[in-house]
C-alpha cells in the first residue's frame, strides 16, 4: 500500500495536535519532579479529541500525531481498539503507513529491553482491564515478559513517557469502567488521543 498523503484539513488537525503536545512537553520538562505541576500540565494540554465522521481518516491523523511526537520525545504508545477485528485492521494500517513506528504485541512482547520511542502496542481494553490483576495473562509476569503493570514502571524508569490512543472512545471508556480505571491507575499517560465519530459530551 502506498503511503497516504494527508489532505489539507487532516494536515491542519495534525499540526494543531502536535503543537498542543509540544507545548505540554515543554511545561513537563520545566516542571521537574513536581507532581502538582506535572498533573496540571497534563490536565490542561495532555488530552486531544479527534472527532470526525467515519471515513475521514481519523486513524491516519492519529498515526501521524503519534509518529511526530515520538520523533522528538521518548514515548511508548498503547493503542486501544474496542474489538479484536479493529485491532488487526489498525495494526496492519499502522505498519503499512508509518515507518517511524514499531508495532509490538501485548501478549508476548512485554520485555522493556530494546524498547524504542515510537513503539506501539495495539490491543483491546478487555485484555488488560480487569478487577483481578492476575486473572489475565498480560497482568502477570513470566520468565520472558513483565506484567503490563511492571512494564509501565520499567519504561518510566528508562525515562520513557506514555502515550495512549483510544480508538472508538465512546465504547466502554468512561466513568468507573475497568478501562478507565486501568487508564488512570496503571497507564497514567502524558499524551492521550481520543478518537471517535460519536462522542458523548458528558463522558
């Protein structure tokens, strides 16, 4: 598949998003170890919503944002899709379109050694979000792979920041769901991109 060139409206959206994240990163860098300043910077500038109709290239725009941010900062991304079929489609599309990103699998590639900025784990919330931490295999450490919880800790110890893309964000990612809890308590990302054609304003 040929690399898709952004249309003018897509380019404008991507440039605007990257500028917001660049601003937030500069604030984070100056915040040092201050937890309050970090939280304020992320709260004010660490979240983006891509709201656009089906077929408008939301995945393409999100991928461009992820790739550009990863080129100037140390970021590992977790890309969540609502269903397994969407995971497969997103993985194939990202692999074909973005040479600056490296696709990794959550189930058998959770070793932090050899991590690079622009690494992307594409998965579903159901694989990681559960009330019982060790009920799912990715929430357990093994001989070759850390649990996803420990992986996040290891990545932060290596000075990586965490980015999250939530595709079809209106599906199960709100309020007190296990997905939202995992997002807040385990991932706690610096960069968040929500993607949906039908957002719920209250959520």
